[in-house]
C-alpha cells in the first residue's frame, strides 16, 4: 500500500423484474428466468405455492446448481407483495424490508454441479400472494442455464485472499528492506491453514532491472519470485503476481516519456510471461498496481494510457503461449478506483478484447474521513456504509452482472498505515463485518491488505485476534454488532442503567455473558426490540471497586457469527495541565481518568479552522494529535504546528468517547508553544 489515494463515485443501480400472478387457491409453479446473470455459475429455481388459505400459505422451493459446486449457500429474492415467512424447514429464512434470504442449515450446505437442494416454508400474505420471479444464489442471478465462463468460477474459488505486503514489493535491495522477513513455506502453510484460498504477491521490479533496451530482470530476484509463486501453487493456493510500486516510480512518467516507459514495461512483461508460462492455471498475472500518471492533460489521457498498458500486457502474455494462452489476467481501473467513469472505461476495454479469461480489479479503503479518522469521521455511520455499498454496487453492475469477475485486490483502512489503533475498535469491527458481508452479496472476491501489521510473519499470530475473527466470520455469515462497544459510567456520580442499540444484521440475540456466566434477563439486562439495557444493579455489581478504566467485559451472543464485546468503563472527565514546549516536541500532561480520546477540534479565536485540513475543524487522529495513555500525555505533532499561524491563539476541543469535551488553548510563537487550560 504505502502510497495511497482514495477515489469515490456515485451510481444508481437499476433492477427490472417481471411479476407473475395466479388464481387464488390454485397450486402454482414458477421458474426464475432473469437476464444479465454472471456467466461463471448458473442456477435455476422452482418456487411452488403448494397450499393457500386466507392470510397464509405453504411453499416449496427447489434450487438446482448449474455451475461450480458450492459449499454454503444463500438464496435471495424480493417479496413482490409484502409476504413474510413464519416457519421454514431445511433452511433458515430471514426478511429485511421486502428482501428475503434463505440460508442452508449445515447438513445441506453443499450443492454439487447439477445437484438440487430443496426447502419449504409457511408464509403470510395480505391482498395478494404474487410469486417472486428473481432469485440469486450466492450473489449469482439464476437464469435457468449454466454459465460459460470458467473465469468467474475460478475467481469465486480464490475467495478469500491475502496480500503478502511490504515484502517483495519493497523498493530496496531485497524483500526485507521494509522490515519484514523473507517469505517462507511455513508462512504459506499457515496462511492456508487460516482459511485463505489465494495470495496476492506484490512485486516491485524497478531495483532489479537492467538498462535499456533489454531491461534484463536480475535472475536471482526473478527466481525468488518464481520460487514463492511455486510454493503457493504447490499448496493449492491461487497466486497473483504483478508490477507494484513501479506504478509511481517510473510508469507514472508515461505522459512525458511515453516511448521509454512503454518499452521498459513491455520488456519486463515479455520476460515475466516467458518465466511463468509453464505455471498452472492457479497463477494469475496483474498488469500494474494502482496505475497513476503525472503531468497528463487530464483523466481522458490517463485512461487512454492505461488502456495502452493493459492492451500491451494482455497481448504479450497471450502471444507467449503455453498456459499463458488462457491464463487468468487481472486488469485494473485507473488508480484501481471504483468511480463509475473509470469502471466504464475498463469495461469497454475488456469487451473489446473479446477474451473470456480477464478479471477486473479495484481497491477499497473505506470512506476517507472514517478511514483515517479526520473531519469527525469517528464512526462507521450511515455515510461511511453508503460509500461502501455504492462502490460495490457500481462494481457489481458494471462487471459481475455482465459476466466479468472482480477481485478486490486490496482492502483495509488507510489509518492502518500508521497503526491499527487509529480507528476505534468497535467502529473498525463494524466496518470489516459489513465489508465482508456486502462483498459476498455482490460476488466480489476480497484480498486483505497486510503489510505485516496483522499476521505475524514468523510468529503466525494475529496482532488483533478479535479483528481477524470478525473478518473470517464475514466470509460466510453475518454477525451481530452494536452502536458501541463501550459503556461509560462516571465515578463521580451514582451508576444508572445504560442502553445501547444492537445491530442484529439478520441474527437474533441469544445471551449476554460475563466470562463464562450468562447474565439474567430481566434482572441484569432487558431487551426491547434492538435496545439492550444494562440495569444499574448489574453495572454496580460488575464495576466492583470502580477503578478508572475497564472494570468488566461482557459478551453479547447472537444466533450466528462472532460475539460482540462490551467494555464497562469507569471514568471521570480528563484533566489537562499547562505546559510549554516546542513545535517539534509538545505534549500536554493529561490525566485521562479512564476516558479515551476520539477526536480533536482546532479553531482560532475568530472561529476559523486551525491546523492541517483547514476545511474542517476536526484534525486527523495520529497525524495532528495522539494520546498516550501509558505516559499520560496528549501530543500535538510538528505537522499540526506547521499549519498554525504565529501568535494566534488556537482553541482545542478534545472529544472523548464518554461524550466528555475538554477545552484547551495553545499559542505558537516561532518554535515555542505555550499550552494553557484557560
């Protein structure tokens, strides 16, 4: 990742469906025959109303899988006239709005090619009982005919994927130059054991190629990449090899140095095509990572240049023969963006190639204010969620629904470039839970970006077990979450009952647990719809002596997915102290008293915004300010003061997760900074 830009766009999805009618009291069978299904997999659905009475009915559903075998399924349809399922057999059925989802019940999870699975249910209706006519099996529209494109099935088989980041893509002399150890067979064994089906192997070649015109790749480095790719495929892992940071090191100069850049690019891919043409079909090649161009005349030229690179890449690999004649090739959008205009440009190129073995790729790092924690983007809220759904909907409509498979080649949060604590834990978990779920519904294969901050390369331990548990769960199901994972009680006042909102996400709440003990419903907590209320008596008992900080950890359990952790925290408003420092070393003494810092506002006395990103008063977490709970300070960075006017008092408002706000004042004079509480 290292160098990252975020791009977003908007698109409206259009869905058309025919509605069938029937005569009341007559058994009916309808087969879905929708259009525009992905070509890789196929399915047909028979939906039969077997009996009906005033306000109720029984129905049988039979699903035939015409594509690659599936292990775990869900069938989705839209109720055309407000029906609901009240009881089901051989499936679990949930309804959200008018959208129904039937899921396997374990013993019938696997459906082989041309095999059938059946389930039934009792339902309710009012006014009419029209038959659904559009069904999706694991995100694939059921057209009643098998797919023709093996690429879609292969990309589905690559789910989930993992990036070996900051290793062979390092820009130094070898794969260890950015601090990660050499890739080992033991690492790949562990990655596979974790459930990953594919790896993306980013490679930066620029430090390992000779001068023009041959641009010969250093033999030892090429052999090393081949060795790792061979290890992966020998373990039945798919592997994707690319040109990675070359994109911003020299390919970006193409607008002003067109011929030299293209010659170098072609020379590299000619050598790579020859080196990899004997590899089996589980090796895929990606033309370039995050393509970008400097000094162009605008986006239109950049799109044209990328098309030229992608075309040259495809032609070179295909002409090299061997297994490359039909190898899966991965083509990115400009900047690997999901903006509609850039998706359309790549889709036009892919259609023009008339090549069934091409894959589109984009990246996604979330809604930018949330992804880096700036501009008040502390929560995975409706805006951040819409950014994700809009992006994935655009990708699905442009590619997947037209038979072109898609790999989300990188995903994560941009704040992780600093450390994984930039985003609050609960909000982070909600983001990854929803991303995995929605990518699955849009039939997009995902590859987690990991530059060493997630899976230990030699310890094989996850730095955040709670996070990876949420990610893994999202590959197959949804998990319940909540509006918060922190319940604060002020030490200076009597404890009162506290209520949080559960995000059931199609699950049902089953229990609230402290350690191995289930709390008592009605005594320790109550549930009203999605409102979970912890009683004052339970909070008092669990908080014990009420030391500052987390006194107890509860676990909300749901019918599926992973539990949701709830920290019971005792706090009082933080206390800040006066201090003098410099623009490069300024730390406010802070007694946090159990509270945790969420964000910081900075304004001048005239009300205008101070500091970096002066279009917002809310500064970027860890870039402009950072708490240190161990040493008891809140640091303001040199980057913050570089954007602050001399001798102009700045009012800082620190927002804490308890809801507390504390005001503080700083004034910069040259390199000296004075901080006061009043």
